[in-house]
C-alpha cells in the first residue's frame, strides 16, 4: 500500500454495497469521504456530504469545500448507480435518462473533478463500478447494461489520459449481490443469471473488497484500464 492511511471518496454510500465498503475501510483506520443523497455510517473519520451527483452545482460545491479544506484524495470509488429491469419496448425515455444521469453523467462529474485533485499531487486510484450485466447481455437489462458499458469504455480511455500522472483507473463488475435491487428481480431470472456464472452463487462483500484492495495496492501501479467481473463471468 502507498500509505497506512488512505483518504477514500465513495459515492452511493448510504446503503448496500457502498455502506459496507465505508464500514470496512473505516474499521481499518482510513479516512472516508462520502457523497450520497442520504446520510450513512457515523464515525469520527467519516466526512459526509449529502448531495446529488447528477447535479453539477451540487458536485462543485462539494469539491470546492474539499479544496478549501486542502483535502487530498487518494482513492475515488464511483459506486453510486441505479438500474432499470425492463424490456426495451416497455421502458420510458424518462427512465433511460434517470439511469444515465446517475450511472454515467454523475460518475463523469466526480471523476473529472477528483482527477484534477489527484493530478495536483501526482497520485490516485479510481475504481468505477460496472456490472456482470455487460458481458452477459441480459435481454431485460438493455438500459442498465448500456449505461455500464459506457462506464467501462470511459474508464479505459481515461486510464490512458491519467497514466502520466501516476493515476490508475479500473473497473469492478459485481455479480448479483443481496441489495434492494436484487429483491426486485424474479427468482427465476436471478437463478438464470447465477447459473451462467462459473462460480454459481450470489456475490459477497468480501469478494468486492478483495478486488478493491487489489486495485488500490501500491504494487498495482501498472494495473490500469482493466475490468474484473466477479464469479467467473466473461
């Protein structure tokens, strides 16, 4: 590791995977900055911003406050995301725009601004969340998978742009994990997804944390523009 203590900025930290990641890295003594629409884990090393990442003004207010406090961010984890579990012909345009606003445009805003902060200190690790929905081409996730495919290509290109500044950018694609989103998927559909995996079980938080640890490790300084899908999906 680069240091015994990282400053990690994570989005979508109020529940689910995001909250689990916050709790884990707080327990290891790292400083966590979170941006969510609701408050999350209360801890002395947890700085929380309640903001909507799809609104540029709100994002810029958070960034301005961090700069005013001379905050140095080591790791950015773009975890915030929403999904649409509908067939294309039954999906309204408003849903498409909502999904892309969070999964792509909000991620872009945070990455753009935090990257500038990382460039100033010539160091950074960026982890963008995708999904196994991309390689699996699930017919009821056209909008969600398309938004995550955009995240993947965006990440691969910025990995090249940011490499001269000792900043890596990688992609983590969790498989089905026990969240509010999964609860909305019919059992038959969820079972079908799991059966297409090499390792046929739902994801666990330790799977995700292990991959994050790998990406932020100092010895991973030459690992950039890469995608890890959990549970043998390809």
